[in-house]
C-alpha cells in the first residue's frame, strides 16, 4: 500500500511538471505589441530613448525596465534539497519552483539560473557579472562551505541585495518559531541551552541567528557526524563550525543533550532518540527539520515528553519551518526601498514580523486554505501558514522599515504605513476599490446585523469589522454555538463586549419581535402562531424585524439558502415607504479593472421600468466606489437591428431613461462585446454616448447577468464584491452561499455606509 501511494505521488508530481506544457514558468509581455506603432515604441527606434535615459542616469533603469522587480535564483546544484549534489541541470525544477513562489507570494519576477561551475570563486564572479540585469540575487542549494565563500564575495562586490536562502531563510523562520516557542514555555533566549546537529550552511546560520536573538555562545553545543564540535578537533572542521567549538574532548549527542531546552536538528533521520528527549529540560523545544524524515518522529517525542513544542520541515505535521514564510517578503521589502544589501537588522525585523503574525488571530484566507487545522497560537501553531495573505504587508513593511533605519535604502519611503496598506491592497484585490466605501463607512457607527451569526465566515467578518471599521456587529445565533465556533476558529470574540447577540431560542425581545411581524403580516395570512414560529426559526425575518424596529441599521443574510427565499422575508418587512427591491448588482474585480453586472438575482424578466430603475441604481452604486458610471444596456439586439424580446424591452427602458436628464453616461441596446470594446462599438454605432469601455453592464434577464457573473468568476478569476441589493436604502443585503469572510467584510462596509453617502 505504501509503495502504491509513493508511485501515485511520483506520477502525479511528474504530470504536474510535464502538463499541459513542460515546466512551471513562462515569459509574458507587459505592454501591447499589436501594430507598427507599438513595435516602434517597444523596439527601434523608440527603445533608444529609454537606453539614453539609463545611460545618463543608471537609477532610471528601475523606471524603464523590469530590473527593479527582477530577482535571479542562482545555483550550481551541489546541495539540492535532500537530493544532494545532483548537478545544475537536475536542479532546474527546484529553481523554477522557487521562482514560482516569488511570483505567487510577493509578485516578484524571477529568472532561474543554473550554472555548471563548482569553483566557488568563479561562481561568484559569474553571479557578480549579472548585476546589470537584476535587482537582487537569491543564492540557493550551493553546498557548504562553498556557499559561504560565494555569498561573501558577492555581497562585497555587488551593490544589490544578495541572500542565500538556505542559510538565512531557514534561520529567519527558525528564529520566529523559537521566539514563539519560548513565549509559550515561559523561557528566555539568554537562559536556554541549545543543542544542534548539522554543521552545514543552514545549521550555522540558524545558530548565528539564535545568538543575535539573545542565546549565549557558551550555551550552544554543535554536533555533526564526527560528534561534538570541540576545541582541538580537526576532522570535518570549517571556520564556521570552529566558532561554536566547546572546550573539552570528544563527545557525542547523547553526552551533551542533558538539560537542553532547544534541540535544533538540520541533519538526518532518527538522530534524536526518545531516551535523549527524556533527558532534556521540562517542556523541551524540538526543531527536527531534516527532510523528508525528521531527526525524531513527533509522535515518538511526545510519547516521552507530552508537552514538547515540536517543529519539523514537513507539511503533514504542525509548525512546518518553511522558507517561503520569509524569502519572498524580505526581497519585496528590500526591492521596494532600493536596499543595497540585506543586513542583520532586516533579518531580525523579518523574524519579529513572522512571530508577531502567528500570535494574531488567524486570517480567514489561511483558515480556508488549511481547513480542519487548529490555527490558534500555541504549541501547535508557533508560526503562520504560507498562505496567510497578511505576511506580505507585515513582513515586507518591517523589512523596508529596518532598511531605512539602517541607511541601506537608496529609495526610502515617505510613509511606511501607507506602504503597508499598498501591500495589503495588492494581496486583497478588493482593497483598493473598497477604500472609498470603507472611508465613507467610517464617518458613522452603524449597527450591522448578520442573520447567520453561527457561520464561521460571519464570525471572522465580525472580528475583522472590530479591527477595521467603527461598526457594531450584531449576530443572530445560539450563544453556545457561537462561542464554540469562535473558540474553534481562534477568534477572541465575546458577546456584549464585542458584539450584540440575538438568541432565537430565548431572546427577551421575542414577544416584541413576533408581535411586530404579526402586525406587518396579519392581513397576508400570518396568524399569531405562525408569527411566533417564524420568529423562533427564521433568522432572516428576525434580522429584517430588527432593522424595521430601528434596533439595527442594516442587515446581511444569505450565507446559506436561496437568494429569492431571503428576499421574500426582507420584502415582507422592509418594503415600506416606497422601498422595494430594484435589482442585485455585483462588482467583479478583474485583472484589467472593475466591471459591474446587474441584475443578477431579483427580476427574472424585468420590465422596461425595472430595467431603467436598475440602470439608475447601478449608476449610484458605481459612484460609491469612486468611479464615473458608464452603463451599457445589453441584449441580443444591437442598436435596433432585431425586434427580439430583450431588444424591445431594452429600447423601451432607454426611452424611459431619455425622458429626463441624467447625471451619468448610458447607452444601449448592444451586445456585451460592443459595450466593452470601443473600437467594435465605433464600427457599428459611431455616435455612441459612451466613450471607451462601459464599466457597468445591465442585462435584460437574470439568466444572462448571473451567467456572465459566474463565468467571470470561474474562468477569468474575477473577485466578486456583492451582490448589492438595490432599492432598500442600504438597509438589507443578500449575499450568496459562496461568499468568503473577506467578502462579508466588504459587504459590511457597504451596509455600514450612511444613507447620505449612499445617494
């Protein structure tokens, strides 16, 4: 069975690298090259202008080329993962993988460069000659002690950051994990005894980092295949190992493990025995980082030390020490301030940023990526997960700040806080577009009631509201369920202190709620008994009644159930004083900008008046995002060429819109391609009122609108904000079941915007 599993893994991995096209990287142009004019700018003669600018001022290379965001991943393949000296060519899949991680996690472009050069000084010469091409160098998988020589020479000769990830990346993540392990165990760096196995590049760098964090040199005991590194030893010694030599004669790991607070393993499998763990200090910290098999199996260690704090290099155990927590973000910060090097202060800032992030509430995105894992700070969660999107903002800004403080930043930032917000916005794609909405919401403290308050996504959104807005969340749910799920999610949420809670099974306002609902619905077939039952079981109706009674300013529902089911109860209670559902509007955030789609849910086959109302409502909401609305009325007919149903209704809607002056741009009826492509529209209808592409598409039925919305999500990678329910004066919104916690936070900001801003 184990052999079959290994075979399946091998085949899957090979297929991943081979299909649908070989490798994991490609090169894409960032500028159009569609005609002679583009060619003349991209190449001769226009390219000469950029060359002249750089010749006159070399710093402008960042402005006219990709150099400022380009990193070289360089190796000679002499120490690749656990595979050893496999050569430069065989190392290429690993280097491509590193480049992919740079792009995925920090949006840094990379070239992987595999060099058939084993002489460390010649290798350093080649790397130094690459300086005009790259903004930084990431050395990887070069054997010790050669890696020390290469890095030293490159750092001395180059005026760009040079970073050996195997050394410093591992050291930084180990430093962060150790910082938090000591916090959990109540110990201090200056008091602990450290025993380490492995005198290679990573092992030495980790010990160097621990010393920088406060460990005393005399409390470090380094062992390798020849036993304890001690004074006078000659076998397998290097300058780097000698710095950790202890006094006394030959000894092995078993002789020095007594009383050790921290075991740091970067060697091989089964080096640390359970009997040795028994002799370590109380609540020992065990970092068994050998891959793929650690120095001791975590289960074996816990069998003799149940309270041990354990980290490994594997993803199938808690606390994986993974360099990806560090290297993309330390380079991001260094590149953005034009750092000439990566110094100790920047590395320590990285350590502190990673460690601090693990102590915060886990992000909803990380929780979604690691479903089923307990991501709450403690023994099994000492360092954050790689897919925590907050790493970019926290770590890169800390590194940038340290670079500026130590004077190695050639392009210091004016506002570090603004830089962090920019980084966060680059990760959370909705951040930039949502900024005007959040700013408007911050002008008043509104009470937002979530109908499905027991849902973990709602709990995470409520927690984020407390951190990022001034609004007061109200949750509808059973207290014991809300408390249990908040605890399971690692959220520090308490009723009354952080949010108001409505218990449908026993709220003291129950009589007020059912009588209110009965008064509204008594002439529509609702008896007192039915009103009582609904107010015990229907959280959407309860939320609507709260808004009606003025106990909440707006409501959000729909994390489960069908959209129109929720809309029915909202309409029953809130469709008064001229309020009614006009339509649902979805903001789709695409790679090339935002696009609004309506009506995606409310009116299956809207009348001309409903279409006109949807157009006007969409225009109001587009403005909320700081965008000038350009609305296209889309149908199968195009500027009167068909008398189909959708064309007839769209033309009638256009007449309604034209009957009065409007303060926004609209046009119709037309196909979606004509709406989005000005050149196509110009050929068909030269006198269009819209200049450039439309940014809001209104369709003649929900099938078309909803279909476009879902296609954009699934095939174009669009991120949805919404749907926004238009017509109820921002008093109610119905989301869809696929919404994320971040999506709910965005909706809470929309719901939290005062009517004065809403229009």
